[in-house]
């Protein structure tokens, strides 16, 4: 069987990212349990139930997609670990250990790879996550793909993407938009302490990290029967970011979560400011029942396409 399809309709790009993930689920069948134990959340959750659940996540950096010559190899290495740390943060977990699989063209400069691993080492020390192994493979065509697999653990509750209800407030940390233009996509700090803090609060119902843009990602935080009602004026935008950029750019690596309607939101926000005085927290809207009429200035996320891997060309 040939690897590359001749006709465009037989290509993976015709499925789009969502379609490809759905197909992979089908092909795996019973081999893939339902989330959060299988595909579909920021991390997979496994291990004995009880106090210490294990978390598992994997994310690559691909030269030409996530990094290029404008990003120093040290920042590229640091980004590789950090984007995985962001997924552990999204479950309220703490990172434990990582392995790195490297596939690269033999012509890649030794100095480049050296700096890349120094970047990984810097974040590894900063977050006390040892790099405990890896693998190397050859890749032709001047390409480089580094894939990091991260194991974490959740000391208490595992916060998943599921569980939001109508009336819950929607909050986001930090600022959104223009991540690539401003270098935020490699300079960001994963919200590990904040994720753990949020997981300890029972009024926080569901959480995820923002990687593909709020407009696309927020759908994963909604439960059946509810939809996000977001106010454009409330979105915390990075300087110069348009509404579209704040919703669609992706690579924000911020946390978005829902807070129970019954919670004392004022007290919650005050506690946040006390714990994290330098990290902005913004209530950007709420979840409402699907049948509810939409507000006049409400954002319709479907009107804004987030980042779609394998976007059909
Ligand atoms: Mg994620």
C-alpha cells in the first residue's frame, strides 16, 4: 500500500484534525478507553484510583511548524518541554519525568542540537522533571521532529475538561492572541502552580489549556446541552491583538476553566489575586443552556476557526 494518496479526497488532510482523531478512535476501537482514561483530554489518566492518579501526555515540536530559524534552538528545546507541562497543568497535576524521541536529518548541525538539549535541560531543572530516556531516528529532507512524552501525577483531584454546567462562569488566565508575533509561544511559563491551586478548589468544575485558540478549544470545555456565552469586551487581549487574534491565534498556553454558578466568585477572585498577584484572571463569560437566545454582542465561536491541524488545502 502506498503512503501518499494520489487523489486529494484520499488524503488525511481531507479529514481535518477532528476527523482524523475520530478515525483513529474507530481504528483503535476497544484498545482506547473513554477520556480521561484515553484519547480526548489534555492528559490521559491512568493508574490506581485513589489519591495519586498518574497522568500521561505527549507533544512534539516540528521544525517548520512549531519552531523555525526565528526561534533559537535553546528556546525551541525549552518550548518542547513547556508545552507538555502546560497539559499537565491543565489537569491540576505535577510533572514527574519525561522521555524525548528525536527524528532528524543527519545534516542537522551538532551545535543546534546541543543548544536544543540545553534548552530542555533548563526547563527540566526549573520544574524538577528529570529526562529519563529517549530515542533517535533518522529523518530525510532536512527535517527535525522532537517528541516529548511526559508523565505526571495528580496529588488530589484530577481536573478534566468535563463537568461544566449551565450558569457556570468561564475564566481564563493571562492574555490571549499574538503569541507567535510576540514570542510568547516560546517564552510562556506553564501554569503548573495555578493548575494545582485550581484543582484544590471544588467550585472549579472543568479545565483545559489553550493551545489551538479559544474559539476552537472552548468547545471541548462545554458539555452536551450547554454552550459558552462569551463577551468580546471581556477577552483579555495581548497588546495590539484584535478580537480575531485573541480567539484564533493559538499557542496561548493559558488555562481556561469553569467555576460553579453557586460559588462565591468575588471571594474566589480575591483568593486568586492573593495567591498569584501577577497573573491576570478574567471572567470572560458563562455557560448557558443551548436553547437560550444569544445576547446581541455575544461571540459565536463557530464564526472563528481556531488552529486546525491538517487544514484542507
Ligand atoms: Mg492541552
